[in-house]
C-alpha cells in the first residue's frame, strides 16, 4: 500500500510540475512583447489581391462644391478628420469582376431553385443523440462549388438536360445569347443598418444583381448608343473597363459577396481571416483622403493637361479621362470610359479616382453632413427603404467621370444619386480596414535624462 501511495505521490508531483512549467511558460509569453511592428511595406505585401495599403492620416474637409445644376448650396465649413489605415482597390471594379459575381448568383439560383440535383450539394451529416434522435444541427443545404465547372457558368451550360430546366425560366435567348431574367438573379445578404432615430438593427435584403444594360441610351437620349448598350457589359473586349449601370445597392451586395468568397479562397492564417476583415464601399472621407493623394487643388491645371514629348516636341495631353470642352470627349484617348489601369496611379498606387467613372461611396447624402459625423473615421450611414422619400434615398457620388468637365474632377466635389439607380458614368471600388503602422515618433521617443 505504501508503494502504491508513493507511486501516486510521485505521479502527482510530476503532473503538478509539468502543469506549473506550462503555466510559467504562458506567463512568460504574456510579457514577451514582440519587437517587430508592421510597416507600410509589409502591409502592402499583405493587401488583398488588387488592393494597396493606404496609411492613416488627416485631411481638412472644406469647400465642398456641389455641381452647378444641383440647385443646392455649398457646405464651406472646415473640419479636420482622421482616417485610420485601410486597403483600397487599385482600380474601379471591372466588367469581368462584376460579371463573375452575377454568374455566381445565377448559378446559385439555378442549383437551388431549378436543378435541385443532390450532386451539387455538400453532404451534411445529421447530428443526433439519444436525447433528441431526430435533431439535426444544421439542415441548410450548401452548394458544393467543386461540382461546378469554373470555366463556364452553369446557367449557360450547353447540356440539354440543364437547358431544358433553365431556358425561358432563369434566362431567355436574345440575339442567340442567353440573357438572365433580372428579377430572378437576386443576392441576399444581412447587414447592420440604422433607422432615422439612430437605432441599429440587422436586416436582410434581396438585391437583383444584373446591371442596367440599357443605361447608355437612357442617359443619352437622342444619341446613338445601341452599340454600347449591346456590348459594354457582355462583350469580352470590355472586360477591363469599369462596370457601370450598377446601383448603390448592387455595389454593396458585391462587397458582401466578395467578403464571403475571399474568406473561402485564402488560407485560415491570412491577415484577412485572422482579423476577420470585410470589404465595403469606401466612406466619403476615405475616398476623399485617397483622392487627395492624386492632386492638390492648386494643381488642377496639371491634372487636366500634362506635357509629353512627341517627335522631339512637347505636346499637351490629358492626364485623366474627362470631357475637355463642350462636344469634345476624345482628346484624353477615349470617347467613353477607358480600361481601369489607363493613365498613371497616384502616390499610393490607386488609379482613376478622378475621372473615368464617378464612384459610389458608403455615405448617405446630406448638404450639412460635416455637422452630423465624427472627426474620426466619419461616415453617415443610412439604409433607406424603397418606399422612403427621395431625399432619404440619396447616396454620395464622388470623382467626376468621362462625361464631366474638369471643374467636377476635384477631390472636394461631391454629388449624389438615388440608391436604386445606375448610370453609364457611375462605378465603384472597394475598401477594407487595415492595421495601423507605428509612426516614427512612437518608435524614437526617449526618456529625458535628469541633470
């Protein structure tokens, strides 16, 4: 008996010692502060595909100019605001990128609502117990995307068995090509919103994602725009052009989808998954801060025209895509939009914040928004219902476009459009929150010596 007790005592002592060692190691790790800090270079390398790192900074928000035909007064108040670091798309979202989103939505609808074939779904094991033998933890069917050929959208399949279930239902044939029925290709997502009283709640929205393909003719009546209507979104020759005809609601749906898909595509230890980062439309302040890296207000003349050497002569050429003067759209290199990497990027590596297409921001529009928002990461967020008044459905648009004159291509110019409307001159890009870098003064501060 004594031997057994001794053996137990020794075993317990060893276990306690081992536990104590592990505990001491954890305590030691608590105070082992790493000396490495993120830098702009390291964060740029960790940026999501197609994005660049924009370090934190301040901007003086002043002289907000409204377009002359808006009938509204300018808000000329000055306000200094600070933006924490964020990642921003180098370019506007392209037709190819947005079409991938639409195809994904259409395939989802095709599988769940029309094909209903079990081979396209993940096998979910029912979790049962003696206490609740019929209980299933999660009965929601999830699509197994490995069963879908990624080279061609499923809804465009040439398989007669698939076509018979989708043709004249999910899509119709137009000029020999399949065309989605817009109201059926809808994306559902849940997000936080605020009511007019400031109370927050989660809502689920169902957004039809197909852009307005006839937007060119709608925007320019009494002009021949059929070629643009019929080709701009669908023709592969326009793959790298900015998507247009997309409403604010559709742009937000895209950012939600992009967040979900990137978390599945990248590794679990990536910066995005570790910090649970999400894509979003840029806030008005983020957009203006990034655009301020493009050009200073006093240098707008340089933006409209730069001198380049041609055959040993200096020739003035446009540096952005805009309307040079009444009736003159082409001196900048293109009559309409241009590929998203046309011209040079700004100092942080972002293309065409000014010109090409105007861009949706996250903010609701108010002429006196500066008085309503905070001075740190400001945003005026309000999700209006479709039944709300027009004033409540306005969202901020920034940047000027291919059809605007140089006066509208400034970081301080703001405009608005209704959240459910798309135009041939409005596109968008995405942002994502990023960790801050440690500033130089924080790294070099020293204790004063007593003399």
